[in-house]
C-alpha cells in the first residue's frame, strides 16, 4: 500500500494480506527506499559525455549512440570483443531479450549474469547433490517445520522477510530454532539453542550431530535404501567420531551437541543457510554436510 501527497510517494506499507509473502511486514528497504525517487540528484534523462562536458540528451539520441558504438566496436575488433552482463534482478523475459540481442544481433557468445557470482553456483551444486533442483519451499511452509536449523546466517539482516518468518515460527508455532553461529545474531533471542562454535569448525559439529542421530537410529532406512548410495561408508566414517574431541575443536560442549541432536531426531527440519556460503569453496563443505543429516 502506497501513500502519496501532491504526486510524491511519502509512505509504503505492507498489504496485511495472508496471501502475500510479506504479510504484515516489510524490510527496511521496502519501507523507506522510496526517498530516492524525489531527490534532486536522481537522473531523469540520459547524459552524453563529449570531451570534458556532460550534456543532457533525448532517449532516442542516446540509444542511437549506444547502437552506433557497439556496431563500430564489432566492426573494428570483431563480435567477441563485446560482452554482455545481465542481472538476476531482471525478469526472465528481459534477460532473454538481452542475450538474444547479444547472440543474434551482435553475434557474441560472451553473455553472463551477475548470478554467476552468487546464486547460480549454489543452485548447480544443489542439483548435483540431490539429482535435480526443485527442492524449494515457500516461506509460509517454513512455519510448518518441526525444527529449524540456521547455519552461519543472520537472515534478520541479510533477508529480513525470511527473518520475520523464522521469528513467527519460533514465537507463534513454538518451533525449536537452532542457531549455529559464532556471532550472537538478532535471531539468537528467538532460538531454543545457540551453538557459538569456533570459526571454520562447522563440519566437525555437523558430523558429530549426524553421528548421534545415526547411532540412535534416527534416519529413514526406506528412503536411504531407495534413493542414496554409499550410506554404509558414511555410517562407518561417523562411527569414529569422538564427541570430546569435537567439543575441543568447536568450543561447543558435548551436552549442547547432544541437545541439538535431540531437537533434530525424527523431525521434519528446515535448513536456513548463509546465502553466500555455497558460493565459496571453503564454506561449501559444511553446506553439503547439512544435506546429509539424517
């Protein structure tokens, strides 16, 4: 819902509709990022630099100049001298037209997207691990989880709407929330258990929790038999884990590790991950460890 005065936007509020992602909440940008619409510094017309001067021009003249320059560069250096970088913020249709202009009009295959540095590697690795994508749930379904595990992420800051759903799951549905993070994030007060582990000890902690679950038989034997490979080797690798040694490596006491396993035992869990983690090879290992939790 948008409020305006004299043609200017002065207020933005959520719709309060249960059928929307945000429901009765917005992130700070949704509430207040409309201020830039009326600032004097905002560009409202194209600008062209001629020597040391920047002059205003029409959209027709600006587009003609861009087209002429691109064709000139193609003619002088060849089509592969031109690259196109799209945006994950654009629609599928916009990115399709963007790449078609590159490949069909200018004959260049140098086309990429900003998602190559963030979401795309994570999605590709998820597909490789699970045998295909599509394992994505809506935010509203998050509140139906029996337990929620948050690893290395502070969604209250990086994805506020997700943070709202996590807090609602904790406060309204009383779903246990386990926060695994060296930092005391804003989600910790809403958590049932906070594991402030030492940096770079995620894998040891996750494997220790898995060892407890497997040892106590909290895993779906039918699912494992039908859809997985190498479980016997995985089970054997967990059998050698010493919780006291894990405790010294992670800084998390054995009782807390066992408590985390108790929350997860036999539950439908939701995993909330740091969105940047899967894109960094050094952080990819704990991300994959979570996917193998029974």
